[in-house]
C-alpha cells in the first residue's frame, strides 16, 4: 500500500523554506487552525500569524508563519508567505530586542511613528518568543 503523503512547499520572497512530503500539516488560518492530510478537498485561503507544524512519521517540524496564502490540492500544499522560519533558528535575544523596540515605538508620543508597522513588529517578536517556550 502506498504511503499517504502530501507534498508541501513553503515559499518566501527570499527562499523556499520547505519542499518535501508530509503526513499532515497544521497551520493557522485567519479563521482558526487548519489540518491537512493527503486527499484534502481543494482550498485556497489566507493565513494568519502562527505556528506551522509538519508531521512526518514520529517527527514533527515546527516553523513560524507570518501570514500569507495557502493553496491546498489533494496531493500538494503550497504556502506563500512574506516570512517563515524554523523555531530552532530563532534568536531569542534578537526577538527580545525587537519586542522592546516595538513597545517603545507604540508608547512613543512621536506623531511620525508608523503604528501599524510597530504593531506588526511586536506581533512577530511575540510569536518568535512564544514559539520558544
């Protein structure tokens, strides 16, 4: 009997983070978590900030995912995202520094601060830090 694997591709503007088979993929959609197995009904949707889990046998890979889009077909999942990184590659000190800078910007009285950019930076830093817990 053939293995029930689905091909997963994770693509960012700067690299292809992953291109291999998986038993199951769990990701954060904008309306909640989505779990996908081989044979899933076709689906295209937006992704939120969250963790992406790739299950392969008894192994599990975990990545952060900072929004994007996913296209699910019965045999392949394609994720397009602005940014994604393996949690093992996260630099905690750098994430803590980014969080501090974002909080300082958000608490600033400077009218020239780009609040949306600061909020997104804080959200990214928090996801990185929370993924390491």
